[in-house]
C-alpha cells in the first residue's frame, strides 16, 4: 500500500529524451497524477512527448546533447535549466543521466528547489579512465553535494561513487532498478507454449556495440554450424550519431548470412517475448539494471545474460537462467546450446522462478514506494 502525500504539488522529471521518461518512469508519473500531483517533464522532444502530454503531463522541450564534450554548450544547458526552474517553480525535481544530474542539480540548488539525482548507469566516462572521467568525477562531486539524495540502480555503482569520494554514503539509496509492471508484463500461457518451429532466441536492446550485439551474432554463427534449428531475433532502435552505435553494414551482413532476423523497433515488446523460448543479453555496458531483462523475466522467459554489473542482479545462475562470461561468444554459445537442450519443463521452471524474482525485487510498486517515501520525508521537514 502506497503512502499518500498531499496533492497539488508540482514534480519535475528531467532527462535526456521524452522516450526514456515514457519508457522507464510512466508508471511512477501515472501514480503521481492519479493522486493529485502535477507533473512537469523537461527533455529533448521526440515522438514520445505527445504520449506524455496525453497522459496528463506538462512537457517542456530541452535543447542539449548528452554526448557532447563542449563546455560552452554545457554552460548554456545550465542556464537553460536555471531559467526554466525559476519560471515553473517545481516543488521537487528528479534528474536522470549524467548532464541533467550534474547541471540540473546545480541549477535546482541555485533556485532553492530540492532534488534527487538518479544514476541510471555509469556509462562511458567510467569505462575509460581518461581525462573525461576526471572532469565528470569532479562535476558530479560538486553537483551531488546539492541534492537531497542520490539514487543508484545497483550496489556496484553506488560503491564506486562512495569509494571515489564522489558522494557521501548518507545520501545514497540503492533502488530496485526502475521497476517493471509485472501485471502488464505477464504471460500465464508460457508453460503451455507448443514446441513447434525453430527454437527462438530474442535480444531486445538499443543497437549499441557495448550491448553485445556482435557477440550475439558470433554465438549464432557458432550454433548454426552445429546445425541446430534455431532462430535469432533482434529488436531495437539505432541511435544516430552515437559513438557506440553498431554499423548498418554489420547488421545487413548478419541478416544476409542468416544469423540474425532484425525486427526493427517495437513499441510493444510483449508479442516478441511471447513467441521466444529464451532471452539473450550479453551486455558489457555499464548498466544500471537493464529494463529488457526485467521485462523478459516477468514474462516467464528464461534469460541468458553476461556476468556484468546490473545484469547479474536480475538473473540467478542455474535458477532463473544462465550467466555467461563477458566478451566471450564461445561461452555465450555454450550457454545457449545448454538452453536449447533443456527439456521444455525445465525451461518453464527457470521462467517461473525468474518471474517470482522480478515480483519480489523489481516490481514497480516497490519503486513507487521509494519515490513517495522521499517526497514524504522532504515535506515532513
């Protein structure tokens, strides 16, 4: 049962795309709207802005690029947020991803608005300890002093920020991911699925190299040479101009080889999850807790993922699926072959245990309770 907070408060959500707010935080937003809050979303505009408006949010487009390393553009972004916060005067602000976390937290403090920084994953600066890492670390350290709390999606990310003296442990809260609606992502007929047609693996992700897509293609090539009747599906969207984006030529080549069947971007992934026999996600990205893994497990799909931060939070090895070595297509293929050869009843058992784990650890109701607890604590002061 959720705690109640007084209505008529304006809560702002600030992120790097309308899509990310809609995809990851809509359940939280709907709860707030249903309980008398007003919600303001500030993000670069994309097609999902209209869906947020239809849901009842106010939407203000932001102009910034989360990938640039231009200090002049960053200063302009800070000033843009500062002016918008003074104009709209939200009662509380939640910031997501690096630049909103840094410049948004500083702007909110300058205007006197309480805020929370949500570290959804560490990303590239923390993967490569170069000059950018030291700049980002310094900026984070300064900005996070100004926040009420700093939220992480897994313990390892929180530990890094504490050990690097970027944030004090007193401010840290480790969330149960960003949550998943386990009622929406459910498939009670999973155990009755007919064993006909090829065994189907599915990978659903942003089309980035660090998500492990080439590892998936290599594992498919290894299994194809063993003459298994297997289909390897991939869905997701390209991020144009992203330095980590996979090349269209590579995807075309994998399709021509018959390794991967690319289904484009799916607004609703559930039909793909229903048809699949196993979900695969060999990411080596600095993940928070991947939403795709929570969705798949909630649909009672057994999962194979890398023994990587964030990913291993969702999979209990040999109980809900299998963990594979990072950057190792042969170990990935070995785990996929093991999954193919399991009796259907055993795969169903893995799937049922996976759903039970998601309900216990990652259900959206748990996440909403954390938002409300933080708002209650702030307004009780």
